[in-house]
């Protein structure tokens, strides 16, 4: 248990360092004040609109691949911070992007939100409650064996 906590801690440090060295210049600095957050209720409304095909919304899970495969919010895609780059077709197709991680205390979702804002995406939201909060409100979570075609932006 101690080793896994230590490994996760180091991964967060490495991730934070790599985000800081990602080549952002002074003109594209983004702070926590620039982030917009959504609640569980707001996320539910966004997902209902998404399912109705009214707006292409991309729901991004920034947790580890293993956590994603064990369960995620239906329709979410897994994406790491290094994959969030200009020219990423999945990102470019979305009118709205919502990112989430594990819980309120997980810094990955806000880091991903800031990364996307620094790349010029403007309609970015962070679901801070994360998968843990979503799962506490829903009995069914997507995971192994779920429909892979359900992921990505929906028009």
C-alpha cells in the first residue's frame, strides 16, 4: 500500500512538472481563476443534451488507463495531458469539453482544464466531483465490455 501511494505521488509530481514545461509562453498562461466548474446536476444536464445530439460535447477522463478500464462515466474518452495538443482531431470536433478525474481532491482535472485553455479551447469545464461523485449517484458505470463506439463527441 505504501509503495502504491508513493508511486502515485511521484506520478503527480512528474505530471505537474511536465505540464509546467509544456511550452506555454507568457501570453498563454492560465490560472485557476480561468477554470469553469460544473456540478453533478449540471453534468447530468450536459450529458442529457449530448445524448439528444444537440451539441457535440466531449467528456474526457484523465485518470490512469487502468482506472478508466475499471469504470468511467458512459461516453467518456480516456485522454492523457500529453495527448492534449493543438491539432488533436477529437478535441477539435468538440463544441464543449468537460474533463474529470477521481474526486474533489484530485488535481488532474483542473490541470487538464488549464492545459486545454492554454491551447485555445474556450468552452472547457471541469467536473471536480469526478468519477467517485458520479458513481455515488449512478449504479451503472461504463467499463470493460461497454460499447467503445459510445465514446467521443456526439453531434
